[in-house]
C-alpha cells in the first residue's frame, strides 16, 4: 500500500521535471516547440497515418464481411422455411 503510494509520487515528480524541462527556451522557442516541429516535419506522422488507415480499412472490411456472412446465413434459413411452408 505504502509502496504503491511512493510509486505514484515518484512518477508525479518525474512528470513535473519533464514538463518543466520542456518549457526551457532555446533560440527563442521552447524545447517542446522544437520537439513538436521536428515531429511534424519527420516521416513519423506519415507512418502513423498509414498504419491508422490500414487499421481502419481492416475494421471496415471485417464489418462488411461479418454483415454479409450473417445476412447469407439468415437469408438461406428463411428461404428454407418459405419452401417448407409451401
């Protein structure tokens, strides 16, 4: 219990130090601004967007396949009931 509390306090202190360090100004801009500019001008966001598009496409195709599968199952079942009732 006390150990868990000290872990939370330790990570809180580390977070405060990191946030404070990111606010240090270098060449008229904060370190956070430099990191943000570097991130947006690098290839990293392009790879993240490509991966996200692939994941979204996977989910979309999976949803369509699942709908089609269940639609086929229930349609074939209803056709058999209609034929049997004739």
